[in-house]
């Protein structure tokens, strides 16, 4: 079958791009190497309500829990950012993928599984004149083959689940410690019976599995997990920086999602940034095919919308990574003293620090469902 656009990778970003292309009447073929999309689940699924709305995915059937806030821990300090209303949903990732696939297919896209795209196949697609979307994750064959810049900065993660009965399934706990430098350790109630524990460490710093085992020895973590047996342990990778180029105009190649590095470096969350990147890429392709517009419009519009927020997310990551445990402990004490937790609870926007600042200054409280 001849495609106008070949989407490599059927994660959320690739499938959202294919859905948008299908709705615009553009023939999109999505290839994925996996037999069962989204399996095994290597990532978590905490997504802000506002971010979810921006993706246009009917995600409700994938929701396993709703979060109202977060507790940040460093040394002996804790900051509780709690909101009276829902802030984020926890999504079952494989189910989310299925829902995205259903939407893409309903829009007219074709999804082909168990098809690994090799560099040779990319050359063939390229010679055939099709546009290529690289949605093939952090270790992107498309980005490497078309030399779109290295994966300059990334963290290695390890996470697992535990069956426990949770009294409080409304908050996620984040642990800052120099041991898991690069990101943090987390305990997330995926439901009121499943607790997920995970860590992210900057590459080259420490073996992720070792850092995870040490995390599990922490008093708070050991108490939360008790004697529950660990299952679904998975290592993975999160890109922490946008690639040097996300468009190759001449060869008609665009990168979206983790392949592009569309992640917020403060938390490693990429579903919202990557999904919005995918929507923008599809719009640029539509403009190119219908009106001869430059594909670079995608890179320009993505940076216009997300560059400022990404910079602030990056600064937050640097701040907690470089502060070490003692620095973060002091930082949390200072933030508690100036009432930061209550400000964030009222005005915070998980995805957009710039919007958070605007909300604080204008006195506009976060609106949720
Ligand atoms: C531990 C962890 C926790 C996370 N927690 C969150 C969170 O709470 N909230 C959030 O928003 N984000 C989170 N993220 C990030 C989020 O998971 C990613 O940003 C998101 O999954 C990226 O989607 P994607 O579609 O770009 O890539 P992927 O989901 O990686 O999909 C890429 C697809 O491409 C396919 N593929 C790869 N190479 C080829 C090839 N050569 N040929 C064919 N197919 C190929 C793969 O099989 C895969 O299906 C987390 C990540 C990790 C690792």
C-alpha cells in the first residue's frame, strides 16, 4: 500500500499524529515492531487533566486513579502540595495505547504491527517520496539514520508495582536524594490496590536497578510496600532534552514524542508534550501537502509553544539535581515557610510553569473538572 506519510512507532505520539493525518484526509501508515502495542509497560501514566484535554483522546476508559496532589520529600523535610480538586489522572498505559489506536484507525489510518523499520527500509520509504514521522521512542532509529542530533541527555529508570491496600491513594510521593540524581524516586498509587515505585538516575551516574534497590530500603518506602511481592519490574529511558533538529525539510522527516525529546525535564512526563508535538507535526504536514508550506513550521510552532516552559522545567531539574539532599531539604523548608505549597495547590499547572506564574500574579485559580 502506498502511504503519503509513514509513521514509525505506534506509541501515543505516533498514533495521535496518525489520527490527525487521517482526519485531514491524508493516508497514514503506522508501523510498530511490537506484537501487542504498549506491552510490556515500561512507563507510568500520570497526566494532568488540562494536558489530557489538549490531546483530544477519549482517555476515560484508561483511568485507574485520580490524584489530588503531591508530597515532596528530602532528608527530614516534606512539602505537601494538596488541592481540593483533581489535578491528574493515572492512566493504564497499554489501555491508553489501545484507545489511541482505535481513534487513529477510525480516522482512516492503518496500523501495521510486528514490523520493525530498519535504516534500509527508511531509505526505501524516503526514495518513494513519502513523508516520514519518527515516533519511535527515545532510542530512535529514524533520528539516528537521518542524523538529527544525538540523544544528548537522558535518565535511566527502573519501576515496579506492588499489590498493597492503600489508605491514601490521592497523592503521589516524590523523594529527592543525591542517590538518584537526575530525577527522583517516586511512589505512585496506580489504584487503591496497586502502588508503583520507581527511580530515575542520570545516565552514567549509577546502575538504575541498584538505585531502585536502595530506594526500596528507604524507611518510608519499605513501610508503604510492607511484605508485598514486586512485579512488572522494568527498566527504561527518558530523554531530557529536545533533539538538535526535529525536522529535516529536504528529506521530509519529522520527529515527534520521545524520539524528538519532547519531555518536561522536571518530571520526565512526555505524554502531553509529545502528543501536542504530534498534533503540530500533522498540521504542518497538512499545510505542506495542501498549500506547499514549509515543514519547518512544525519545529517553529513547537518551540513557540513549549520552549519557555521546557527551559523552566529544565531549570527546576538542574536545581534539585545539583542541590543534593541537604540543599533540597533546605529548599523545602524555605518553600514551606513562604507558603509555596498552598500557592502551588491553588494555582499550579503541572505542565506549564509559565502558566503557574501567570495564575499566581493574576489570582486565577486552577480550574479542573
Ligand atoms: C518510568 C517512566 C515513567 C514515566 N512516567 C510518565 C508519566 O507519569 N507521565 C507522562 O506523561 N509521561 C511519563 N513517561 C514518559 C512517557 O512514557 C513517554 O514520554 C511517552 O511514552 C512517549 O511516547 P512515544 O509515543 O513518543 O514513544 P513510545 O511510547 O516509546 O513508543 C515508541 C514506539 O515505537 C516503536 N518502535 C521503536 N523503534 C521502532 C522501529 N525501528 N520500527 C518500528 N517500531 C519501532 C516501539 O515499539 C514503540 O511502540 C514516563 C517514562 C518512563 C520511562
